[in-house]
C-alpha cells in the first residue's frame, strides 16, 4: 500500500557563491537553444541510506560545498531575465531543509511518485526566476533525500547531472580541475525577433497527469532487442540499442492500448531527444554547459508502424553535422518546430516523446556517504512523455511514463506490456 508522506520544512535560506562573480561575467547570454526551451525545472530526487555519521552533521558541509561550487557554476546563482540573459548577480540559490516523518525504507519499498514533489522546495511553482533550487530531506532513520531542480532555460539533463556530480565531489573534498564551459551562445547566438510566433510554453499542460514507473530487466530488454532485430528487413537489418528497442515497444503498446480512442487513421509522431555534443564539428567537451540537444522526429500513419526501430534510427542519423550547421545558420529548424507544435496542439498528431538518461552519471552523485541507493524522477507538465533512467544494478532500465489518467488506465493494463515489465509503480 502506497503511503502519504509527511514532510515539514524546517529552514529556508539563500546560498551564494563563496566569491563574487567577476563583473565581465555578469551577463550570461542565453543561446538560441536555451531560448526555445520551456520554462520548467528538470528535477530529480537522490536517496541515500544512513551511515555512521549523524545526518544533521552533513548540513554545513552541503551548504559550504554548494557555495564553493557556485563559483564555477556562477549562472546558477543568478536570475533569468526576459528569455535573453541570466543576470549573474550572485543573489544565490534557494536551499531548504526538511524533516520527513517516516523511514527511508518506507518510501523506496513502495514508491509513490506524486509524493516525491514534497521532497522539492515547497514553493517550487513560484520560483521560475531562480535557476537552481534544492531541498535536503532528513528521514527518521538518518537517511537523506536530496531533491534538486535546475531551470530548463539554462541546462539540459547532461548539464544538470554534471553540476550535481561536481557539487558532490566538492563536498567530498575531491575538486576537479575541470570547469564547465559556457560557450553555447557563441555557437548558437540568441535571437530576439526570430522567435515570433513560437512560444516555449507550447506543449505544457495543466491537465492532471499520471506518472508511472515501469522497470525492465536486462533479460526483458535483450528479448525486445532480439524481437525488433528479427522483425527488421533482411536488406536493412537493424541491431537496435536498448533505448531504441524500448522506445519502439512502448510506442507499440501505447498505440495498441489506446487505438479504440484515437482510431487507426491518426498520424503518429515519435520524438526523441538527441545530445548534440558529439555531433558538432569539432565535437564539444562533455563539460559544455547548456541545452545542447535537439529532437529527432518520426511522423507516420498507424498502418506504417512496421520497422519503427529503423525509422527511429534513420531520424536520429539525420541529427548530424549538416543538421547542426543549418541550426546555427537559419530559421528552418524553428519553422519546423512551429509546424509540428501547431499540429500537436490541433490534435492532428498522436505524439509520444522519449528522453534517455541511461548514459548519464545518475548514480555517481556521491557526497561522501556513498552513491545514492536510488534516484527518483518527478513529473513534468507534459503529457505523453517517457523518460528512461538506468537501474542501479543489473543493466535494467526504468521507464517513467507520463500520461493522462484515462490513457494510463489502458496502457498499464495492457497484457503485451506487462509481459516484459518486472516492476510497476504509479500514482493515483
């Protein structure tokens, strides 16, 4: 039985960089890729078991290390202004601490995703001018949950986990000589007029959504990879990756479970986030900070669902150096985004979006009391969104699926889906 969690916020303060940001770095210019991102937070909750050190003794170390690491990541202590710049005024980040009136084991035994929002700063809905906010939650057993949020106006998932890993290393006293690289606006200059007609908020919804976690074991993923490899044509044999196979499978089961509602004549849109860092010429460093990704899109009719893995592979393959050059040089990409957004808003397309953190250092955020026992996800205001996160052990993948309630009710009871799922966790 899923339990309601009681969380009491005991303190709120602003943590500022330990040294002032130099005057010449005061205005951090958003790139074009930052500008077109929605004004939401990327949020995760990192759960840590108790060790010999008493939990509250960690508080000062966390705050001091956060202050120190903000010297390097100075835009995070600033304020976003008019979708153009971050004013790096050292006003600081919101840091909260809270008591959780239960044991950590009560949470992870039967996770209840909507309760995870209680582990984030209590006023998160009203802090969109803040770039980074965090809440440190102390359980009665001494366990800790760190709920961290970073503005998607300035960072993608890669940048978020880069920062969290750097903060954790600073807390351990293991400071790297690697600094984040803030050069994105020179590669993708901001545009003040070209955004006319495009709203970064497009696709965000206030509808009540259901977030559910589906865990796929390594053996289930291997079976799906084999299944889609066998179904590909002999002339164009595809050896799908884990994420490609899971994306195709979840899309297939979603369409199969909701076909009565949407009908066979509906056009389908599959959207996959793609990291641009390795697709640049020359490739960017892993320490490059910002929204350095774009999406690959596949549009097809339900009757054309065959060889979806091949279609996905081909779409991702188009996100290459030529694509990046066009992205830097003209408005073609923005025009395409406007067109697709318009079709989705008119419900001309049945869409499902995928993003993967499977290659990210999710479980390397070690503040000195070992790596997290588990990392939880928090719902974003986008329906039909699937986020892949690696399991800590065993090469499995957690698929966090965000759907409308009526669609989730059909999807989660689909027998074809459940044949491959080892664990499910949902909210009501």
